[in-house]
C-alpha cells in the first residue's frame, strides 16, 4: 500500500512542514514598533563609524600632502 501512495504521503509531509515553518516565523516575528525602537537605540549608542573613517582618511591625506 505504501508503494502505491508514496508520492501523496511525501507531498503531505512537505506541505505540513511548510505550514509549520510559516507559522513559526509569523509567531516569532517582532513587531515593527519594537524593531524601530531597537534600531533607534543602536544608532544613538554607536557613533557613525563611516564618518570617523572619513575623518581619519582626510587627516592622513592632509598629513601626506604637508610632507
């Protein structure tokens, strides 16, 4: 009997696994408000590294041109 219905059984298993995967992702997803607050806190706590790197490069260029 199993050999006759193996494709259907496999398809049902895959569908159930996909449904569980989607449900878990929907349940564990953070709300947009929480994500925005966390992002804003991160930006405030960590200074902008790109600006610091640009300032270092500018200092190096000015020091190299003075030599």
